[in-house]
C-alpha cells in the first residue's frame, strides 16, 4: 500500500466518521471534549478531585458516542474519563442542532 493509498483511506474514514456524527448528534444533549477524545452524551457528571498536591477531573458519561476513527463500536453505555487536562462540557440546544444539521445537508 502506497503512502497515497493510506492517505486516501484515512481521509475516507474521517469522512465516514463525520457523516456518522452528523446522523447521531441530534440524539444527544451534551458535547464533551477532553484532551484525547470528543464525546456526545445524554448525561454528564464532572467531579473535581484533589490529592497529593494534584488536581484532576473525573468525568462520567452515560449513553455516549465517541469520536474515534479507529474504534469499531462508537456507542458506549457508560464512560469514565480521568484527566489532568481541561474538560469542556456544553449542553446542546435543540434549535442549534436543527440549524447545524440543516446547514450540513445543503
């Protein structure tokens, strides 16, 4: 397999993942970004933990979808993430989702 073939394969996989995201985003109420992953979820709980002079975040998500091109099963019943980096959680407004999906379909 040439470098060009590999690049085309990866581009196709990313496009397929984006299309899946576009199809499922309306099923979820929250977007969660961590340093390593992007998630869609319906329930999110973020706990700030401290110990030994360190601070970290424990994020628990229920009914989630994971943006990961290499993961064969992206729907997950429950996810627990522990990170020392920033975590961004946004609640999706249904009207925003409708407008975003409408723009993507043009």
